[in-house]
């Protein structure tokens, strides 16, 4: 369960104190520090699978992208900071990020072609808050990967079923496409990506 540390802090205070080098992950939601739940093994395997597939694709295309280990995404309009499960960076634009060198933080949509959140027990953050902030930032593509069908029925159907939501920015708003089973993922960032929803869902079980 997500633990909220009820003391309002600024982003500068947050990056000065967190993480505390214990291995615990924290995010900042409108000035409130949130201790992220320990992920399951399946959750981590889905993240690893996606990061590998996307790395192979941008390498094949010789794109100047990268997937970092730990970077904060900070919306400019509020005191929040997120640590996405998979963050694709447009490396040449990092020279324009004022917080990059000292704080490994990005705020410009031009630096973030694609961001992916793999849903866990705090699913409302991915479907609601992060969705709204990533959209407002102008991040062109946002995936919500709900491999365990944890989200609300309005998002993943009734009965619930594993779903991937690919949110693509059009006229400053996200257009959402849903993928399940053998559906091939349609990604504007990587239009030739050959990947089905089921392949992603099974990433934590394939040996």
C-alpha cells in the first residue's frame, strides 16, 4: 500500500532529501511526499521487457534516445515529481533542461517522446493524476500498462481484463486507444514496433 508522508514540501526540498539511499522510491504529489510500494517480481519483469524492446527499436532506427535508470519528471505548474517505470529521453534536448545536470530532472515535452507507467496497487495515480499532468506537460505519448487488471472498470472494462492504454497527444489532449490479447500495439513514436499486448502481459511468466 502506498504510504503518504503528510508534510508539504517544495520540489527543491524533495530533491535535497529524497531518495534517502535506502533503495526506497519516492514521488512528490502536489507537495506531498509519497513512498512508493515495493513492486512485485512480475511488475519488474514487465518493466524490463518493455525497456528492452523499446531500446532495441530505437537502436535499430539509430535514434538519439535513451532509457535512464532513475530520472524525475517534473510538471512545471505544480510541486510534483514522478519517477516513471519506463522513461524514453530525447538526449539532444537535455541541454535545454535546467535541472538535468544536478538533479537528473526533466520538465520539457521535447525531452520525453514516451513515458510508460506499469500499474500497481496505486492505480489511480497512473489513470488520473499522472495522466492529467503528462497531458498538460505535452508529453506526446503515454502508456498505461495494466497487466494485472487492477484499474477501475471504466478504464479496463467490466469484467476487468488486462489492458494497455496508449495515450497520444492530439490538439493538446490525449486520444486513448486500448489494446488487449493479440492486439498489436500502435505507437506513434515507434510505428514499426512489432509487439502485442499479450506479449507484454506474459513478460512476467515466460522463462
